[in-house]
C-alpha cells in the first residue's frame, strides 16, 4: 500500500509520479492519484492528514518543506511537467 509509483525528495521538495499504465485501478496509489485529480488533495493512507501538491499530468510537487523559492520551483514544475492533454 503506497502513495505513488515513485517519490523523490530534493532540498525539502517532494516529487511524486504515478505509472498509470502499470497501476491497478483498485490500488491505494491509483486512489491517491484520482483523489488529487478530482479533489485537489490526497488523504495520506486514509489517516485524515491531507496534502495538496501541485499536479501536472501523472506528476505532483509538494513544496511545504522546500526552503528555496517556492514560486520559481512550482512555475518550473508546471512548465516542464507533462500535462494531461499531452498524456492522452
């Protein structure tokens, strides 16, 4: 049971990726992805703790622990991430 297919933390910023082709539609990871897309947030492991990362295609960025320029990082993430229309 997990949150996503791959998560990476760099300088306090957390990057998430969902491998939509490989995930089971009944998995916790897919449920987290769907929640982010429909609700704009993810309930961490159904604990009641919500996170609201920026979403771009099958990728997400959470900047709550990032100590740099959050706006610049978010802008770069949104510019270079894969959008839903490009993903098909």
